[in-house]
C-alpha cells in the first residue's frame, strides 16, 4: 500500500445531472477515501477532492474516468497534493 496522498480532480463532459456526485461518493466510500465532491457552479464539471493511500486514489481515479451509467467523461484534470487530514468522511457538497 502506498503512502497517504490527496487528489484534486475536475472532471468534464456529461457529468452533471447524471448522478455523478452520488457515484463518486459511493466509490470513495467503498475504497475508504475521505473528502468531497461538488458540481462546479459553471455547470461544466464536477470537482472532487479525496484523501487516502495513493494506490487507492489511483483506483478511484480509474473508476471516476468511467463514471456512472449516463455520464460521459471527456477530460480529467488531476493534481496530486499532500494530505491535510481535514476530512472525516467523503461527502457531497452543494
């Protein structure tokens, strides 16, 4: 298992209005990640910030690239950062 990391993502495409945030929360919780997801106010992307072991976050990223049924991810911006430990669970923010 890799050391702790933080992954900040912006996912673009048909990602709003298709249950993407709920899918992201479900996958993050299944993998044991903490953080949050929210729709970008511009309506063009979903933002995700997750913390956990790096290999787990890589698996989360792989799952998010596929998305739920009805979603179509066309572009992903990912940035690896140091953990902050600020999250107790993974949540959907509005």
